[in-house]
């Protein structure tokens, strides 16, 4: 429970109070938007910069997918696996992380709004071995083109397609 002193400090500094037990380190200008706690006691924090699960931070542009169903937030985090021609970034998805939230508060809608809010455009391309999503996402450094392959898609097909898309984008910018 946050006391009067904590609430006054939050008002004066313009920063939300982080929940008790949060072990991460927010940036000086990072704002807390919503928080909750899993059944296991992990702190789940949505900020203007990303999603925190205890001390692990995932920037919004690296949340490949987040779904809310039956009291559980499922998050798929991406990592930048390879930087391809034309500024295209190949993503690799981690295994889904399931976060049961008995009292979710504003976490589900905040996560949904933030994940979809960084998407500038998205388009799926079919390939002989599967397909891939090309997603332009806003980051703190500008718009980045990510390619997220469907499971089982041939990596060489992805690279070839991504190089062509990157080249077209480069011509459109230049």
C-alpha cells in the first residue's frame, strides 16, 4: 500500500510509483502506465518504453505478439537475429511466456494499445516454404522494418525476399 508521502512524491516528480517488489531499473524519464502481479508474485509493469516482467525489460517494438485470454497474458518476445540488406531486421521469436494475472488491472488493454501502437504497417508475404510478416515498427530511433518468418519457412527464401523489399524501400526513400 502506498502512503501519502509516496503519492505526494509521485505528484511532485511526475512519476508513478513502482509496485513493491519491482526489481527492474526504470530510465529517469520512463513512465509507469499500468502494473499487476502474476500468481507467482512476479511484477508485470507496462511503461511508455516497454513491458517489464520483474527485472526483464522488453521494448514495445520487440513484442511480436501479446494476447489476453482466460486471465492470462501471453507474450512472445522477439530478438533481432540478423540485420539484412536495405535495413531489414530478421526477428526470431522466443517461446511464449504465460503470465497468469489474477488482478490484471489495466495491463491487458495497455499492452494491446502499446504493441499495436508501434506498428506503422504490416503485410504478409507467401513463400513456397511458408511465409513471413513484414512489419514496420516505430522505435525511439525511427521506423524499422522487421521480418518475422512463419514457422518452418526457409531462411534463404526470407533473406532473398527481404533483400528485395529492402531495396525497394531504399529507392522509395532516396
